[in-house]
C-alpha cells in the first residue's frame, strides 16, 4: 500500500469537495459520501492479506478458527460503523452518528458472545466447576 498516494488522493478529494461546495453546496455532501465510499473500498482491498496472515498465525498457534472469525467480523463492524458515522457527522447529523455508534457497540457485543462464553467455560474449568 502506497500511503503517500492514498494521502494525496484524499487531499485532492478534499479540494474537490470544497470547490464543489462553493459552487453547488447541495452536491458537496453527495461528493463527500462518494469519496468516502471510494476510499473505504480502496482500503478494504488491503485487508485480505492481513486476514490471511492472522489466520496463518492463529492456525500455527492452535487457535480455533471460530475465534478468528469473531475478530474479523468485529473489524468489519468497526469499519462500517465508523464510515457511516463519519458521513452522518459530515452531514451535520451528530445525534444519528451517536446512535449509529451505539448500535455498532451492541453489534460487537453480539458478535463477541461466543468468545465470552468460551472464556467463562475456561474459567469454570480452571476453578473446577
């Protein structure tokens, strides 16, 4: 990943959004949403090697693939909620952004429940119950 190309494209997009905002303010939000989606999709293309590496490390360490799935799902939820929340804040809807983040936290708890159950089983096994 060439971080400098990514930074440069982000700055170009910012200039485009500001310029369009001065000429057609009603289109600047749509352009900002489109640019945010393009940047997120671009970044998601670099996630696959990371997931492969995490899976390799986990399998060599004897970690169950279900636990790795929890981590990967959690990451996906975080990326989606953060992107949507930023877009809501950019449009001036901070209350909706806050509720969206709360929903993301709840989704993370739901996804992590098998991990919590496993930790509880491990703890109970250690203390002998």
